[in-house]
């Protein structure tokens, strides 16, 4: 039993014995082949790593682009819906102005619905453009009438139809009367 480990040890020593130099030429050539193969594998690994990094960067750019497109689409849809609700908002204001003789309950009901509609649209980013008494701004105001008077730059004197911005962008310019100097 004790002889078995000694025999294995003797065999290993015989395999690793440097005095047996009959295969030195073939060992050197196989080392060169292995070194060459190692260099090729390292080069291939670097190429694949670079490719993986480019694919990852391309995917990240794609993901960001899709997110931007989805956000832009949602904003356009929101703007379109709010724009379609502006005439309803105008009609509510006209209805409130004509309810002078109506009962208090009816007036309160219409005012509550109007207030809810305005609050909902404001949460969506809608804001009314300030008009009366401000200098005329062609980006926010649409001058439909002019009157003489005033000095200097044109001033908005009356609002015919309110204008609105949605998230800072003019959705509908205000129709105004302007006093020019």
C-alpha cells in the first residue's frame, strides 16, 4: 500500500526530469505556438470587448431616443387635447357672463364646473396670457383692432379672446385691441 504513492511520485519526477532533453525542439515550438495563440486570443478578446461596448452605447442611445420620442408624442397629444378644450373654456366664460339673472344655485354650479375645468387644465400646464395694459407682443398677442392714443410702444387696451400658453409655449395667441402712439 505504501508503494503506490512512491510509484506515482517517481513517475512524475521522470516526466519532469530536465536531463531527458530529446524533445527540446518540439517543446520550444509548442511554447511559441501557445504564445502566438495567447496573443491571438488576447487580441480577439479586446476586439469583442470593444464591440460589446459599442453595442451597449448604441443601445443606450436608442433607449434615450425612444424615451425622447415618447415624451414628445405625449406632449403633442396633451397639447392637442388642451387646444380642443379651449373653446369649451371660452363658452364657460360666456355662460358665466350671461348668468346675471339666473338663480344662485345655477350660477354656483356653473362656476364650480368652470373652476374644476380651469384647475385641471392648469395642472396640465395651461396658463392664461396676461394682456390688458401690457406692451403688445406679436408672439403672444394677435392685434385685431387698433386705436389712436398712448405714447411710445403699442399697449394692449382690451382683450377680445384670451390667449394661452401650455408649458411655456404659446398655444393660442390672445386676440387684442391695441393703442398705438
